C-alpha cells in the first residue's frame, strides 16, 4: 500500500498531527500546568470544532439516528421504524437508550451536534480525573496535570475521536458510568453497581463488569447492578411496551442490523477468526472456545488486580475482554484500549516504557487513516488479547504512594482487601490452569 501523503493535507488529520508534532515536544521540554491546559484545550477544541463542521444532512450520523428514533417515538410511531435518510441505518439499542435522547429533539441539527460534543468532552475530562484519582491513586497537582494531558491526548485517538466528533456515539456515557462505579469500591459501597447497571441496561456489553463484581466478592454490588439493569430496562417497557417487546424478542437477535461480523472495522475476536475461517460450526466453536478462555483469564487476572489494590489494571482487563468477546466491536467501542495507555504510570522514568506507550498512542491516533482496514482491526484485537493476558498488575497502585514507615500517615485511600474464596471452585481451577506461567504481576519500584 503506498504511503497516503495526501492525508497530510486532510483536515481530519490536523488535530492529531498538531498534538503529536507541536504539543508533545513542548510538553516534554516545559512540563508546566499551562502547557497541560494547552494540550487539553487543543484536543477538546478539535472535537467540538469537528462536530460543528460535521457535513449535512447527516451531521453526527449515530446521534442523528438516536434523536430521529426518539422523535418517531414522541410522534406516536415506532423508534425502530426510523431510518437515516442518507445511510438507511436505524437504532440498534434498547428502547430506554433512544428515549433518553428525547431531550435533544427540539434542537437544530448543528446545535444538537455541538451540545452533544461539549457534553462528551466534559465527561471525558471527568473520566480522566476519575482514572487519575480513583484508579491510579494520584492526588494534588500531579492528578490535575495528568488529567489535563490525558484528556487532550485521548480526545484525538481513533476510538474517542469517532465517538465524539464523527458519529456522536454514547460510548463516553458508558465509560463514565463504569469507571465512576468502579471508583466507589471501598469508598462508597452503597453506590457500587449502580453505574454498571445503568450502562448494561443501555448496552449489554458492560455486563461483564457485573460478573467481575461477583468474582471479587462484591456480591451486594453485583446484585445491585443486576437490580438496576432490570429496573432501567423495566422503565423502557413502561415507556414503550410495544417497541420493548419487539426489541427483546426479535431485533436483539438480528445481527444484520448491527453490521457484518467480518466488516473491516470490526475489532472483535469473532471478526479476527472470521477473516480466516468461513461461517459454520468450526468458526462458532473456535469463537466460543476462545471467548471462554478470554473471559476466564480476564476475570482471574482482574480479580487478582482487585485483591492487590490495582483497580486500574482490573478495569482495563475486563473492559478489553468485553470488547473481544462481543460479536461486533467497532473501533469507537475501544475506549478501554485507550485507557490502557495509562500504564505509563508504572514507571514513567524508564525511557523504553515511555517510547512504547507513545508509539501505542500514535497507533491509536492513526492520523493517516490506516485504521479502516482488516489488518489494523485484527492488530487491535491482538493488542487487547495481549492486554488481557500480560498487562502488569502493580500492587497498591490505586492506593497511591505508600508513606515512609513511622510517618504517621496512611495511604491516600484505604481500600479494604477483596475477600479470597475459601475453596477453589471449578472456575478457579480452570483459571489457575490457564494462568499458569502467565502471571506478570509487579510491585511498584
């Protein structure tokens, strides 16, 4: 494939190239909070500007579908009969997800797109703050600076750029619900499970986090998540009984409405297998077997991470596993793959670590458009498999820095240890067999 030099002049490439070529070198030299604000403003501003400039008549295509479905419902029709006038696509989410977008129906298309982009950029900032303080154990000025830089750099990676600036997806909403929920573990246990439950009701994929809560001993949180999922889904039934029946008994099982499994932009395990194995029982068996192994490994390592106070690793591992086992994972679904870049906090003084993660960020940035082919999607699937299997678990990472002996101060956050199972069951035994020889746990230097 010839190098696409023409992409250098494409406006779609400018935000990422600007941050890569200008902001990062300046940050490396100056490392000031003012420069951190510049990076955050550049990334966020690029997203909002792109949403404002989204071409008519579709604008942010997925947002237009959500709002169009909500408008059809408000007018007395079925939200699943609406189809985008340009691409012919319709809503693929549960009724409650489309009903939420009713508040945007009165707005004009361009104003709607910008409002949604602004909300998503704000939520991205909150996500980065939660990751810094709740998952990475940072505090004070370090947490503030990390939040700003992470927000700017994350905004122009392919998954988040597409979600906010190109399609108007609900992915950022799902990510903030899950990460905020995980941040309550050991702090506000009465709220644990609420965010994950809402996210699962809006889109089924986050449901793997409910299983993780159960595995780590957060039984009340898991049951609360299930209850919230049922309650929010039930609200959808009350608001629109006919569409709810239609969705849960028919549309949910029609994968053709979502897309082809072997689509070049599908990053799931099934897509990676499907590119080499044709439809049939062999492909199904390989997928189910591979998905089972991934789930067992992910839950086992994520449980170990929670026990060792590394909620960051646990979140990334379960998030990437959920993207792998879902039959279809579009590139804009891979927010937890972006989150994995936060692993630079393991040892940022090591030049090799910094170089590798900067290269990974550039790969996720993809300013030259290589991310829309089958080979790149397969590489992303392999990257998520590597993260699930090998992402280092750092003991005490979510607690922050450990004080010197005799200092009289405790850790930044006092997370209670997760209870170990008294007797290993079948799942634990299977997990131990699979994980033997692949434990890459590390203690902080």
